[in-house]
């Protein structure tokens, strides 16, 4: 079991209703964490229903969905940034 700070940005935050939370998890990868969170409540399912449009960072470094959580302290979920 590991403890992570999980941070949500933009519409991901709006759908979940939280900017940040501490999560105790047995997840080994980002995919595992997403599955675990999605199983909690419908609001997480809604936020993570299309992971092709969600970016993920572990300790402020962009990672893929199969990235391991070993040693991670923070996971952030956010939509891609657009220029302007």
C-alpha cells in the first residue's frame, strides 16, 4: 500500500469535484490507479472515461499510462494544453 497525492486540473477537476486528494492504493501503474479510482464513484468514471484525452504526470514528469508508481509521491491528471 502506498500513499499518493493525486492532483486534478481543469475539466478533470470539475468532473471529480476535487483539486487534490491523498489516496492510499495498491496500484502498481497509472492504469491500475485509474481503474481503482473509477471503481469508487461515477464522477471518477466520468472523468477517466476517455484516457486518450487525459495527460498524466508522476512527480511533475509526463508519463504513459503503463508507468509504474514505484517511489511516486504525486500523480497529476490534466487535459492537453492548447496554445493561444
